[in-house]
């Protein structure tokens, strides 16, 4: 579960067009403050279900669910119409009553070379294991290869204490070396890694001839 605070924007009111009509089908993109790096928001105070990014507004211009912001992070909201024409930008937003200094929080990238980089990947569990992992808030995950699969998808899974943190796993498509280009993007289901946890990486499918896998996590030390 992710610690979250209620967003000062988007809860209990309608977004409007420049002509003050409800922004039906409008979009709210959420980024790290001052950047175009996507940042997740959550639907409830439980901090366990992410909103879509962008959040698609209803016919009344309201978000379909609540908007809750990650503790310690500052956000930028970009409001656009249904055709992605920008309407307004709101920057340096932090959750209501979040006094943890979100404006200065910095997200970090961690990279794990999850196999011998010169060998063809083989499927299996616990291909990389790191015990006693410090507490960490996961915001984004990616997968990468040195040598692409000539056919078939490479599928990565990230586990904490032998339980996957992904509801949709990381995939790298054939003839590609990054999950950023994958047809299906990963979805994080459990974003908080507890202190002293076991982190492990599995390969569910490995394609043909893929080499040099790496897994990248972006997030916050807790």
C-alpha cells in the first residue's frame, strides 16, 4: 500500500472548457513537478489502485474516481480537452496536509543486470535475488535487453518476498530492446517495498536468442 494524500485539484468539482462548459471527455495528465515524467495517482486513500494516466473526465467534467497523490512527491497536472489540446497547467501540487516536503523529493532509478549479459536468457524464477532491500516506493518499472529476441516476447516479473508486484508484467517485444516500445505496458499492483524485503526477478517467457536483460525501477527511498 502506498501512503497518499488527497489532491487539491480534481476532487469534488468539475473541470471546464475555456467557455466554462463541462469538459466532457477531457484529460488530466499527471507528471512529476516541473517535468514531463509521468507520476501515478491513486483512486482512494488506501493507495492500492492507480488511476489511468491520463485521467479521462466524465460528461460532467468530473474525474471518475478520487485523485490521491503519493506522499513526498510534488506533481504537475496538465488539463487538456478530448483532442489533447492543452487548456491549463498546474505545477508544484502536493497532497493536502502532506508536510513531508514534496517539492524537494527526488525519484531515483535503480538498475539490476538480471543475468549474465553475454548468455542467452533462459526462463525460470529467482534469476536475480537481492535480500534485505531497503524500503522503497516504486513509481515506474522497465525492462531492457542488450540483444533483442528474434521471435517471441521476453516477459519479466518482479517479486517482493516471492509475490509479484505487477498485475501486468514487463514485456519486451520481438526485435526490440526496451519495454517502452512494448504493445502492452506494465502495471504496478503493489508499489511499496518494505525494509529488509527479498527482491527477485523471474523470466516467464524468453523469446529466441535474447541476451543481456536488465530491470529498472524508479521510485523513492522511504
